[in-house]
C-alpha cells in the first residue's frame, strides 16, 4: 500500500455514508446543536471541519467500513443466522454496534462518551430519520453517526483550550 | 485475604457512597425511570436488587473506592497541583472520571453505554443534586452514580431475556 | 425470541469456532499454560469449564459471531474493497479485531487485558497455527481465541478469591 | 486556564515520572525493542520523539497525574482501607490500573493493546526494575510506563504508512 491510501479510504468512507443516506452536513448539524451552548461563536463551518478531521483517522474509517459492510451484507441476505436476525431486528442486547462506535468516540478521548450516549438515546436529527426507515438494516449506521458527532464535539472542546501540537 | 473479603468491601463501598450523600434508593429511582418504559411490570424492589448485584462486583467496588478516594483527598487538600485544580473544577476535559465509570458500565456489557451518556448529560434526580453542592469535590461521584444506574439497567435488560446461568 | 435462545446461540458459536479450526480444548490448553504458574492444583477440566462459562455470555457470542462472519464473508469474496484487502492481509493497523476482542476480554473485568496482549503478541499453541494457514482469512479468529483464553483466565483468578454470588 | 496550560502540565508529568524513577529514555528503549524488528531504520531519537508526542496529549497527562498521585498518597499513608492494602499489595484483581492505562494506550487506537499486554506480562527493562522496588507503591507506575511505550509504538506504526494530516 502506498502513502496515498489514507485519503482514498476517507473518500470511500464518505461515499459509503452518503450511499446509506447520511451526508456530513447532517452530522455537522448534530455537532452544532451539542456545542453551541458552550461556544457561542461556533460556526457551522467549524463543525463540518471537525467532522472531516474525525474522518481523517484510520481507526474511524475502519470502524465505519466494517459496520456499514455488516449492515449492507445483512440487507443483501448474505449473513447467516442467528446474526442476520440480530442485525435485522437491531436487537438492543447485541452490543457490538456500541463497541465499534466506542472506537470512533475515543479518538479524541473519553470525554466524548457522554455526548455519544445522549445522542444514541434521544436520536435527534438524522439519527432519528435513520431509525425510522423500513426494509433497511441500519443497526450500525445510527450508532456510527452518533459516534462521529460525539468525537467531532470532543475535538472542538479540546481545541478550544489547546495549543496546536501538529500531531 | 480470606474469602469473606468481597462482601466486606461491598459494605465499605455502600457506606462510602452514603457518606458522600448517595443512598442505593436514589440510584434505584434512576434505574426505574430508565427502564419502566420497556418493562411495564418492573418494580422499585427489582431495581434496588439490580443495583445491589452491580455492587457485588469487585471491579465496580474498586472503581468506586478509587474515584471517591480521589474526590475526598482533593477536598481535604492532600492532592498536589495541577490535579487538585482539575478535580476541584470538574474540568470537562479531564476524562478519567468517564474512564473509571466505563469499567462500571461494562460489567453487564457495552449496552449500558447509551444510558450512561444520557444520565451523565441530563443529570436527573440525585445526579443533579450532587452537582449542585458547593464546597464539595464530586468530580467522580456524579459519573459513578450514572454508571451504577446504567449497569443496573443493562442487567435488567439482559435478565428479561436470559435463562439463569449461575455464573 | 424465547428464553431458549441463549443456549442455542452458544451451540452455534461453538460450532462456528470448530468449523474455523478451533476446538474448546485448544483454548483450554492456553488457559492452563497461562494460569498453572499461579494455581498449582488447577486442572485441565477446570480450564475447559471456564472457557465454557465465557461462551455462555451473550456479548461474547455476539462478538464471535460478528468477527467470524466477517472472516468468512471475506473468504467468500462478498466483502467490497478496501475492507476486503484490509481483512485478507490482516493489516496490523486495522484495529477493529482488537476492539471486538476487548468486548470478550472485558466480561470478567480489565484484568484480562494483560493476558490478551501477551497471547496476541507471542501467538502460542492454536493461535500460531491459525496464523500460519494460507488461503484462509482469519483476521478476527486469532484475536478472538486469545480473548476467550484471557477472559477464561480472568474468571479463574476472580473465582480463586471470591465467594459465590449467584449472578 | 489560559492556552499555555497544556505544555506546563506536560512538564509536570515528565517531572513526576522522573521523581518516581522513570526517565523518558527508559521508555524510548522499550519502544525501540518493540519496533526495531518491523522498521529496520528506526532510530532511538525517533522513539524518544514518539514518547514525547504521546505525553503531549491531555488525556495521557491526566491518566499519569491521577495514577501516580494514587501511588504517592498511598505511600504517604493518606489512603484509607481497604484501598490502601489493595494498592500496597498491587492486587492482581484490582483492575483500575489497567483501565487507566487503557486510556493512554488508546490515544493512537486499539492497535496498541497487544504491545501493552505483552509489556505488562513480561515486564522487560525499566518495568521490571519498577516492580522490584521495596517500600514503594508503584501499582500504577508500571502499567503507565507499559502504556506509554505501547502508545508510542502505535504512533510509529501509524506514521510509517500515513500522510501527515496536521491534527
């Protein structure tokens, strides 16, 4: 693999999210809602930028590619039982969707956990729309969207107080 | 150490929570609020029982003993800077309170994450009262209470569908 | 779903491990190697029993079903790029195999982390045999086996000092 | 708090490690041992640089400050029972030292888990020296050192394949 791989996987990841009905602006809106109470001058553009930076991370891309692949293959009838039924029914005892999301939330530290749980429980904005779709398997998608928004929010909180470290 | 240690540490843990202003009934109320929408016949006694079972777990006891010790020693002025200021101000970028809470939430699997984040964000019931107290350091206490309630809720969800395994 | 589901999924999980070349005795051998230095009277039967109890847990079953499904579907050519190549090459920067394994390790608390890392690095016994197989995709399998052995070891360590709690 | 805080806390963290008998060069040696088999041209200076970058992260600093504070306060007799005995004896069922270390390991993703477990089990170099000291409480220190080395190794692995992202 050459050094151009990371940006390519990011593009594929963003395309895959779009194909599943989620654009980055939808996620940036969640971030703005979560953070505007703390940072009165926070702009939508900054929220979108923060979502983009989260999607630069290799572990985030891998978590998204893996989760959405499981959603898609289940939808196509290629996953065996009992996993197929667990994923089709978004079984609330499954737990692996939360585990995968945790690896996204944690890229900017554990301070993202609270916002992740809050979004996953209340399902505002795009997250609620995802859950309402019939005939689709979106067991991983809704948690992944909540996790990206929570990580992007954590990044904003860190940067509000940090000096740049270039790493 | 002999085999009678575990119940003793549980008693010490419960006493320490009480000394910091939290009784098990307060936590059981949070559990009932979280779960009554899913299990219409759930009783307060079952929620209290579930909180007790969470507190039987050694890792839960250790997380509580460790977090509350840090709160108490900071209150007594025995913790050096810069940690003392971080803990006194309940700095939202600290992150270690969430990490410690995660080890409590996870005793019944990752399905507890959502409820933990929700409680930690909205701070209902006893959690809000904890945060309102002046002159006290409760940086760990509020997250710990949310984590115990989330774990007790996860235990109820698992048991609603499980056969007993005796382990 | 009725109450008989959990044991069924356990059977399916054990069958799936066998189909991928791993029997429970292989894992029990790893547990005995890890623990015999600490508990001189530990028997192979107790190690096998501990492996079985780990496999009783719903979150463990779900992690195994999910990881092995990804290995199998990749082998069958049903996974799209770039994930297919990442999984075929067992890319050491993938990270999701470790994340999934963590949810197995953690069922008996974080004390299993050390043994998991040790097994995953040195790849003794069955774990090394898995990695040596050509034409197969076992990116998740080796980590899952290490995680089951680490969790079963943690369970033995806890029980050596605990009184039964019936939960 | 102003924007100059982060570098200051890094200095305090490095001083605290030195005061407990660990210099950054000791940790860099562990990193070089772990990684030289994979990157034949890796230098000691690059390993030391990677350790420094890990220590730039706020969550890493907070985990170190918190863990070493618990070691020090226990040594000074300021921690109550039963936690004092658990920490003095480095009880292998405690688990909170591993949890805190996990928040360090995870700053460069879950790929650091394997190296963390390996170091924590075999205790090479400085980690073994820490464990051999009598009259000192170093329950957190040895895990923290293993975690910093594992995170610095993960950073090297990521950078060997990444394009710079400036974040």
